[in-house]
């Protein structure tokens, strides 16, 4: 039972077999119904034609029709005997005109490929003619069901069911019948054919369903087996791709893409953990060394003050790293609440320009604001200030003394464009795509000298994307860089 519940193969085979069985039963029922209806309609049409022929033949000669016993019994037997022994004598034989009428009807019935019964009565119910194959029986119908118009009804002859066409005229009642045993035999044969074929088809469908299910789901087992072997330690492995672009091929492609993403994510987590540990270990090591030296030998108050100031700087550095990490962690979890309001970028950038001049004063860097269009957007003012200040601070840190940092804000194609251009050390082409990674620095040797945490550009990218914008960088080594932020104007 567990196999049937859990196995996709078994369930597919079951539903496939059920579908085949339902189709066969529906087709069999329809074929039986259609065949039965078609046979009945063809029989009715044939009987209507026959009863119409008898009527059309007798009506012009009704004055010559006589209900003699000879015409009803002995003539038919005599004609039957003559037809068997010397059929050519029938045409040359001279007979009474009434006998000739029944003779023609008899020959028509005799030559007909169908086993039809013909019976003719006058308006009083006197029997005028009946087919030789009726023997001593007479077709009798309930008078209630016989109307003035022709119709089809069942009657009984020697306990056999026959189909009868009845046509009542002013002077005659014409009946033409045909036994339905052949129709029923044909329908029974059709029924037995389906009764034999359905189990065979059902057996074939079960075997074929299992084969197709195994054939189709075999690659899934292979994918499952290989996927189980892939762990966090060997994410460089992938599942061999199929050359066929089917569901299994797309599943394998999706698995491989997922594995590659996991590999990149694990690598990023490992790198992030190593970088975070390094960034936090360095200030702790500095603080520990300075404090150990201070405790080893007595110091003057001024020397203790210097140790405390150095420790304070390292604490501020670690606090900045931790705060930035918490910000990015909230960003990754999507739990950061955005405080949207209308922000005047012109005023904001003007304030940051003033702050930038103060930051650059110690390095004698020239800060200029070349363009400041009055633009108002909807955004988080605190985060936008952090975004622009990170870019300005980053440009000042990596620009040598005597260099220049140029700011600009302009409106272009429904967007606000903020640019920071510097004459700093620049970025190598190999590093362009990684400058926004966490803890990544272009010049690692100067990391402590410039005082960066390696998270500023990562936060800048997150804030930009938070405002549905884009941030790009163009740079040339030893010539400088241009950071461009494009924000939509709501």
C-alpha cells in the first residue's frame, strides 16, 4: 500500500490505465449505441421502402385483387415449387390476373436479399396475401397502435421478434416485416468483441504505463542520486546535462543553476565571515597590544591618555563595522522599514557639499559642486544622505593630497542623476565588478590608512536599489573614478 501511495510510477500507471479504461468504455458504449441506432434506422428505411413498393404495385390493380384461397395458399406453394424446379416457366405461364399480382409480389420477395415478410389485408381484415416464409402464421398487431399513417412497431412471430412496417390505406393494410435476430446477433458480436478486447487493452495499458513511467522517471532517479552526493563541501560538482530540452533536461538545468548559486552564496558567506573576522580582529589586536604595554610598565598620565584615545578610535571603528553589518543584515532579511517623504535633493547635496569640504580640508583636496538642479523625489532622507555621504567620503579617502572631488545633480529623462568624480587612485578593470562586494577593497594595503570598513559601497548599492535606482562606476587606474547614481523621480 505504501508503494501505491508514494510511488509516482504507480500513480501514473494507475491514472493512465484508468484513462484508457474510461476511453475504451466510453468508445464501446458509443460504438454500441451508434451501431444499434444505425442498424435500426437502416432497417426502418428498408422496410418503409418495401411497404411503399407493395402499396404502389397493388393500388393501380386493386380492382383485380381477389382474396381466393388459392391465391393465398396453394398458389404460393405452386409458384415456389415451380421456381425451384423450372424457374424459366414462370414468365411464360398464363395465370389469372389476381394470381399474377401475388406472383409478382412473391417473386419480388423471393429475389430480395433480405428475409422480409409481406402480408396484405383488405379493409375488413380479410387476409389477401402473406409470404410463404410466414407459414401458417399471420402477423397480428394491436389495433390501438395501428394508425392511418405508416409506422414501425414490434410484433411476435413464432416467439421471435420482428420489425414491422404498417401502412394502412383506404382499402388495404400492408405489412412488411423483418426478423431482428440478425441485428441482435450483430450487436451481441460487437459486445463480445469489446468484452474480449477491453481486458487485453487494459493489460497492455498497465504494462505500457509501467514501462513508460520507468522510462520517463528513470532520469529523475539518477538526478536524485547525484543530488544526494552534493553537499556543502563539494558544491563545485554539477549534474550531467541532457542533450534533450525536455522537462527532465530543464529540471537538471535548474538544479545546476541552483547549485551554482549555492556555491556562490557559500563562497560569499565564507569570504564574508573571514573578512568580518579579520576586520574585527585587527582593532582588537591593536587594542590588546597597546593595553598590555600600558599595563606592563608605569606610564605618565599623558601616555595613558594616548592609549585610551587609540583604544577609543579602534572601538569606534569596530562599532562602525558592526553597525554597518547590522544594516546589511536587515537589508538581506527585508526587515528594514523605509520612512518615505519628499526629499529636496538640491538642499541635501548642498549640505553634503559643505560637509565634504570639511572632510577634504585635511588633505587639501578641492571639492566642487558644478551643478545642482532643484529636484524633489520621494525617498528615505536619512538613507539618501548616507548614500551620498558614503560616495563622497569614499572619493576623498582614495584621492591623494591636492586632488579634486566634483559633485553634480541633474535631471535627465525623468530621473535624478547624482555623480561623484574624483582624481584618485582609480580602479583596475578586474576590480570594477567587485567594488560593491562586502569588505572588498581595491587597495588592501591602504585599508587601515584610509580608515574604511569595506562596507560603504555595499550599503550605497543597497540604498540605491531600495529607492528603485541604479549605481554604476567608471574608472581608470591613476586617473580617477566616476560613481553615478540614477534615481527615478516619482
